[in-house]
């Protein structure tokens, strides 16, 4: 308890955790639509495109003012987004190819500019490279306010335009026939993604911001098929990743907050992939096992029914090996489950149907015949 109280009393931790939670919430909400529209790489492209904007803003202003650098990042990210949309709308190049190309081109330009700036004789450029992976420990209350305003505005606009964005996400053709401007909606959603990415550059950095957009949405998708629930879960997973990542970073293990947040988000994706009721691998395996057992039970009952069909006594016991003759194999484990369920009974080394088992076998045979 004392350790927890000490953590909560840490000003830097409170600031970073609050900023990370707000950023994770916005990233999860916007990332849901990017994921559903199969534009997950857009976040990667925009976040990497922000790097040359940051460096150019420094060169033009000779200042590392967060506002100036954020504006440069936003303009570069917005330009990359518009170029991607223009290429897709006016050429035969597919979206994924356009996003991958813009990502490489802009990030390459950014790395070249960063190298040039780092060779300048003055030391004013020091610290620009921290935007690659983020530097949450330098976050101030003013930065928290900026992140909160930008992320909050993005989420608010999504809620205000919920109907239009939802319709465009799932049925753009119908949206166009209903009078909605698909390109305008594309532009608006892409701009909001740019805003959320710029808000997270100081915390998570250029390289890792795309993961924060995709991971919470991917985790939420495993739990539900309903858009409102998915968006709410994605926002919650993003906020939770931000808080836990900030706490882990503050424990003195030397882990920067940005990578810690992304690792937590990745862990949530892994757990969701394994244990989500609808899509989880573990639940799918259990369902498969349950279905296999049910098929085996029906097969053993049907086999035992075939063995007694010509007998005057339907309860006459048979050796379990006799089931092989009617096409039922490896019945040992299944027949013991049937004994536990009261559907068969042991007669020495032989097995016989009970009255409940005979009724169940005949019912299964009728259903099989009807099918």
C-alpha cells in the first residue's frame, strides 16, 4: 500500500498516466474505424510521415516549441494522407501499396533531414531524435492539456459524426446514394487520425504510435461483433494500456513509457486472441473438443443400437470390440462417459444400453434419418 501511495504521489507518473490514458482512448476509438476499413497501415504511414514535418518545423523556426513541432508533424502527416488518397482515387495503385510507399518515402526524408540537423554546429537540435520512440518523462502539465484537448476533440467529432462514419465504414455505396460525400468522410477520418497521432508523438513516438492505433482495436474486435461495443472496448483497452505502461515505466526498470504502453497493448491483443469467447483460440479449441465428444457419443450410441437391432433383447450386452465391426473405433473413453451419464451399464467385461441410453440412441437415429 505504501508503494502504491508513493506511485500515486509522483507528479510525473500522474501526468504521464493521465496523458497516456487520454491518448490510448482516442487511439482506440479512431483505430477501430481504421481496422474495420482495412486501413490499419494508414496510422503507420501517417506517424512515420510526421518525422520530416518535425525536423522541418525545427529548421524553419529554430525552436523546439511543442506547438511548432506539433504543427509541423500535423502538416506532414496530413500531406501524406492526402497524397495516399489522391494516389488511390486517381491511379490503379491499391491502398496498401500507396500507404507503404508513402511511409517509406516520408520516413526516409525524415531520417535524412534528421541526420543533416544533427550535424549542425549548434546544440539546439538535441532531443529531436526522441520523437522516434517518445519521451514521456519530459511531459509537463501544459503538454497534458494539449494532448487532452487534441485527443478529446477527435473523439468528440467521431461521436458527433457517428452515423455518417458508421455508414461509410460498412456500406460506402449506400452512403453515397444517401447523399453522403465519401471522399469528405475519408478526409475527415484521416484528419482525425493525424490529430491523434500528433497528440501521441511525445508519449509514444513516431515508430510506435501506429501500434497504439491498431492494437486496442484488434483486441476489442475479438470480443464483439457490434460496433458501439467494439469502439468502447478499444477505447478502454487503449486507456488501460496507457495507464499500466506508465506505471511499469515508473517502477525503475529502465523501460521507456512508449514501448511499455505498446507492450501492454500487445499483451491485451494476445489475451484477446486466446480467450475472447467468440473468436478466442482457446474457446474455439474447447468448442471443437466438445463437438468431437458429442459426435463420438452419438457414434457409440448408434453403433450399440445397430448391434441390438436384430436381437429380441435390446439390452443384451456386447463386447466393446464389437463396435469396430459396425464402424465405431476408439470407443473406450466415450463409453465410460456414457456410463457416467447413465446411458450404458457394465455387465462384467461387456456393455449394454440402459433404457435411457436406448431412448437416446433411437432419438439420435431418428434425427439422423430426418437429416
